[in-house]
C-alpha cells in the first residue's frame, strides 16, 4: 500500500467520500452534436470534429460541485423547519433541497412545494462551489448581463468566432455550446478555431521541473541565464528538480534569452507548421524573425530617405501608365501576395499567410526590387518619380498586410510614411486591408519571364561563389524573340543584381566559355579567362568529397536497426535537417565540378 503525500506541503492526502451535485448532460450533448453535423457550428481544423463526436456520444452525468474556498457557490438550499412548527412529513422523510437564483426565490419555491408559510422554513445554502468549467461555460452570455435582457446581450451575443486550444474542446468549448443552447436557445458562436499546443524546442511539454518553461515576457524583453537560475529559488521544487532545471536552462539558453519583442514572437507563433500540429517553440526562430523586423524597418527607412520632403503619392492610374518591367513585376507580386493572404485568412491558414508576407518583404521587395532601382533613384527624371511611387505603394501595402501580426512595428512606420490624398486614416488599425480589387495588377506571364532572369542572376552568383571569383563576364543566348526582348531590357538589372563585371545578349554561342542551360531556348555562358580551372576544380572536388563523407556518416547512423527506438526524437530531427542540407550541397558542388570538367 502506498500512502499518498502532497509534494508541496508533505501532508498525507486522504480520500473522503462526500455527496456531490451532478448535471444530466445526455440531451444537451445531443443538441451540441446536431449543431456540428448540420453545419450551424463550424470547427476548424476539421480533424477535431472526431474528438467532438467521441466526447459527446460517450458523455456521462457531470459532477459540478467542488469543495473549494473560491468560486460560484452552488445555488442549492437545504430546507428545514424552524423550532416550534409541526413538522411536515415530506420534509421529515426526505433530505429536501431546492434551488434558486437567490435566497428569496428558493424560499418561495420551498414554501410552495411544502404548502406552508415561508416564515416557518429555514434554508441553508450548500457550501460547495460550482466546477470552474461550469462557471466558464456561462461566460459568453453572463458577461453581457444575462439572465437580464440587456442591450449588450442583444448586441454582442452570439459572437462569431471562438479561438482556443484544442486540449479543452470538451472541457470548455462543448460546455459553452451546451449551456448556450439550453439557457439562451442560441449557439454562443458560429465558428471555433482550435490552435496548436506550444511545446519547447525539443517537442517536450513545458514543465517547471525540467526548466523548459518559456515565459513570453522573457522572450519579449530578454533575460539572462543568471536571472533564469535565480527564479528557481522561489519555486517549491525539491533540490534534485532544481538542479535538473538548471541543467536544462543552461543547455537551452547558454547565453540567456535575447530580447525579441512582441511582434516577432507573435509572427513566429503563426509561422509554425500546419493546423492541428503542436508548436515546438525555438527561441532562435523568434530571434530570426526579430531580424526580419529589422529588415522591414531598414526597408522603410530607405524608402522614406528616397522620398523628397514634399512627396505626394500619385494616383494609381497615372503610376501604372509609365511602369518599367521591374515596376510591373513588383506590383504583380504585391497583387499575388495579397490574394494568397486573404485566401489564407478565410481558411485560418496562418503559415501560408506569414510565408507569403515574409517572401514579399525579403525576397521580392528587399532582395530584388530595392536593389534594382537604387541607380534610378539617384537620378532626377521621370523614371525616378515612377520608382518612388511604386516603392511607396509597396511599402504602404506591405505594412497594412503585416499589421495584424506586427501591430507595433507597422504602426510606428505607418505614422511616418506619407499618405495618399484620398486616405487620411489616423492609424493603420483602421486603414483598409489590401485586397485584389485595390491591387489587380497580377501578370503571370511577366512573372515567369522575370523569374527566368532571376534564375540567371542566381546562377551567376552561385558560379562566382563556388569558383571564388568576385566578378565574371557572362553572355546570354536566347532563341525566343519575345523572351530575348524582355531579357535585353532586364540586362542592366541582372548585371546589378548578380554583381558581375559584364552581362550581355548575344546571337551566337561564344567560345572559351562555361555553358549552363537556363531554359529550353535560353543558355548562360561564363567566360573562362578569369577562372583557374585546375585550382578551382581541385578545391571543389575536395569540398564535394568532404560533403559526401559527412552525408554517408549520417546515413549509416540512420540505417541502424535500433535507430528509431534508441535515438531521441530531437536528435533524429537534427539528423534529418543535416541530411537535407548536405544533399543540397552535394548536388550543387557536383554540378559545378561537372561543369568544369566539360570545360576542360
């Protein structure tokens, strides 16, 4: 026999049988099931509908009483006769209870049932309190003054959407639905969005004894390792658990937790995986998105410095008439990004939304468009005016797109950015969210051609990096007349982005060049005069051999019979990431070696 002892107070825990109050739930559960089956109530992700059905189809009577000091006291009153009154047989033979919203209502109910004057009765309210989940189930309508028919109740009940964790789908969500249907005759909300559970970077449930609890305030404001250790002293943990917690903190945060800010943390949580999966929160990932915030700030600062003091954005129709290919491309990317984000919001697909936002700001706007217009911004002509207007439009729309995830950063920049004459919103919070009606400039054909030019840029950069040559001279041969015209216009932009010495269109394949196929009717030729082929080939072959050796070593570990059982999950995930990186490196280096061998 094991004697249960409280881990905090060391008191012996002794079970005590006691009468409890129960609520019959079978009829309530039937109505809640019907609401989901009929589509009146929508649960997202759909995978949780099965959990909803499982709980409610197998529901039992609900014990709603708790022996606690705090809570809503159960509105049940035990009835007894005052001294001197002839005892009623019904009250004598039964343990009689009545319920009521207040003492007076319960007294009137008891007097009517016993057919006596209420002055002869004495009511004693039960000391038990309601289960916390029972009180919480009343929340959607109780906060608006229910049971009174208040203006707030008429205006705000029912609501539209409930967002909560999937682990309390029965304990809270189902009970709110049952209470709402029973007590008000209406569902408390139309949609339920269930978010993922947040775990530590290794997929473990957060626990004080493991020392892996991530306080959001620490991620927002930052904290040193010493301060994390100091907090353990105030916890009621035994010495062994404290030591284990210290080791866990030192392993996960050897330099403490860096200051990341609220916007970066919020954006990070929305980027994780697909709906329904747990979130393995890594502080290093949050820090990465803090750098993303810095990039947005720097892009906005560059934009404001590029705009004159008296800058006033031109109407969209005037701006579109004189756009260059790159101007049209970035506006097309803005239109496509806006469409993806609005579609993602409709389906609560936040990873799709955050991915689209990040790609637009970093890969499209900062890495390509800003770099392509730097030379034109230095001039003072009509081309400069158009570039300024397009840049302002992209930054303004980009801030509005990201504002639900980064309200502080977007508001700070929005207040400094010049406004269009037709829009004078005092805050980005009330500015209209971008739509495809506002930005209908998507051009799939143009994007394909610019994507081909960017592929050429990436190939030149890759060759320069792998061969260790800062600037190369290159030629493009294209047999497609339409594509050749576009690439000819983009040659200055490609030269700027690739940082090569020279890039030009030619009609015939040049001699003494490394050739790489870009498309079926387009090829890139890199001049060999700047390349020491034997030396570069030897270096690349050495790197390829080292990469393949590392890949072979990890693959050997993964092929062991007991790998899945003995190797922890976090180590297996690390191995998967390493294999992915090594395979990409091996393919890239192998292609470079093959190119040099054919050139020799």
